[in-house]
C-alpha cells in the first residue's frame, strides 16, 4: 500500500524518490567503505584485547554508524541533489518541466520537503540518539581499545550553589580525592564561614565527603569568630567528583535536556570552557539545517545544462560544501579560543551560505 501525501504530484514523488534514493544509496556505500577501513585499522586491537564478535558488531559498529551518518548528512544531501539533478538537466527534463508552466519555485518544493525531512532527522539524531550510541561506543573503546587515562586537575575554583564557593589545589579522578580543600559561604556578600581541610575524599556509597585535618571558622556580624577543628569529618556537600573534572568528550554523550542542565550548572560554577559546550548545543541545530541551504545551492547550480555535465556540477558543488565545513570549523575555533560568541560562531556560516543560496536561486533558469 502506497502512502499518498496530499498536495504532491507524480512529479513531486518522482523527485523525492530520486533524491532520497540517491542519498541513502551513496551514504550506505560510504558506511561500508568506512567500516572496511576501520576494521583493517582496529583488527589488531580487537584480537589483542580478545573483543568478542558480538560486542564488535553490536556495541561498536552499530553505535559507530549513526555518528558518521549524521556527520555526512549535509554533504551527501548536497551531492545527491547535484548528482540526480544534473542527470535531469542533461536529459533536458528540467527544461521540459519549466516549459510546461512549472515555476522554478514550484520545482523546488519536493527538494525542500526531502531535505527538510533529512534535516529534522539529523536534529533528532544529534540531540537524542547519537549521545546514547556514543556512550556505548566510548564504553567499548575504554574496554577494548583505549587505555584509561589518569586524569588530575589542579587549582579548581567553582561555585556549587549561590554564595557557596569551593577551592581545591588538585583532584585525582582515580581515587576521588583532592588536596587543600576550602569551602566558603557568603551571606549578604559577606564571608559567613570557612571550612578548610588538608584532604577531601569522596565516599560514593554514602555520597558524602570525608575531610581530613579540618578546621572550621565561623564569622558573626559582631566580628566574633568561633573556631573548631578535628581529624576527620563526614559532610554532605552538594558536589560530586564529576564536577571537578569536566571532559569535553562528555558533551558527546549528553542528550539535549542533559546538555542544557549541564550548561546551567557550569554557568553557576563560572566554568572557563563554557563556550565549548554552548558551541556543541547550537551546532546540533545549525549544522543539520545546512542541508536545506545546501540543497537550494545544489539545485540552483545543477538545474542548468552546462558543458562538462555532471562532473562540472559535482566538482563545484563539493568545493562549496567543503568550504562551508571549513568555515564552520574556523568560526567554532574562534569561539572556543577567542571572543566570538558561540551562537554567532555556529550560525555565521549558515547565514552567509543562505545569502549565497538566495543569489544562486535568483540566477537559476526560470
């Protein structure tokens, strides 16, 4: 039973079928090639670590594919448009459509529907599916490919809640302990208490921190101070070891709601690498929408029959696509290591190439 979408003609369905068929065929070939090269590169690690075949297939490659499919959606969306539209133009089918009274704007409708479907699918994958598959992929790599890193962070300053600040000279992820621990509480912009300890160790079973050689100084409004100290103290401070060691790779396994909550938490802490997480948040929407922009550019370029045929169109189209990807990388680097706002860094390429799409659309044969 065929599904009929209201308002779509036979020609619309033909174009959408050609568009999506070319896209899925080409990206499937790419995935096969990627798997072949990856197997040849990883085979020694798989054998050395005795990775079972079931884990390789289901825990590694099934989690590996969605990330790469989503990475190349915009590129292969563009290549698909260039490829099959150039064939239509070479067979003068585009001319026949326009001569029959169809406007170029009307011709673009099935292209926009197909690219919009791919863009929405990419947004869903980026925000909800790929973070889950990335977590499974990372667990497999840590078990069978990569060695676990010994991570230590130094000179940690952060705010764990309004008016409560924590300082650690260093923190070791492996034994979940930190040296030179300080906890300061402020009330009405005035220091109310200060807790210091030589060492702080996290107890994951009790979700508490054990402080060693601690000293508490309480300050009252009338300048009276009380001092107390001891050898060990268990305290329930609202923080966990993950708050001290923020790995940029962690954002790849966060769904959209988790990433939003994490960014709010990092804002409260005054994190120095907040821009990197904001870039990831905005990129998950901006990059998929580039498929629509590149589709308009691809249709505008390839709808005209030119000397050189499909090769000319593909060469020009690939050059434009890679220039977009390169430009996106440059702006995100300026955001992470410069003063460019993350939102601007992610959307500037889309805006500039949208302007190019409008220009090429106006120049396209009508």
